[in-house]
C-alpha cells in the first residue's frame, strides 16, 4: 500500500480549494497559489538526496518544481512512496494535476532486478 501525501493542503503550498483541480490551468506559470507554484515558498521542496536517504529500496513519486531539470532533478517534493511501481504511479495520479512528476525506484540495480523478477 503506497503512502500518499496530498497536494491540496496548505503544508504543500495549496492556498485555495480550486488549486490543482481539473478545469483550472495550474502549472509552472499559473500564479494561482497552487502547490506547483507555492511549494518553494512553503518550504515543501527538499534535496532529492535527503528524500532518497529516508526511503531506500522504495518507489518514489516527486513533484518537480519549476526551473528544475525534470529528468534529473536535484530538488523536489515527495508526494507518494511505496513498494511497487504501479501503486506509486496510481497514487501520484490521484494527487497531482498538471504537475511534472518524477517516479523512480530508489535502490540499486540488483535490488531493482530482484523486484522485477517478483513483479
């Protein structure tokens, strides 16, 4: 079972109930106070290595803040983590809308292959 961290809370930058909901144009330049634009100001973004050190061997879903390299981010906001790829992707899809999300396995190649053999 993945652990999901809601994006629409004030802790993650949301300032109105409509932020991050379908029908609104939330995104890198929206300025509506949504989690995507507010996460830096709220202090919800942290170094990826700090997140990885807390969740070794887990699948991670990070929302990548504006200005970061979405393929190799150095900073992000954790929104979900768990033991399986599908469950973390599903969880991230439930809590994100129009954000850049980076999902990956946080472990060694050997650990990933062991997971893949059993998946």
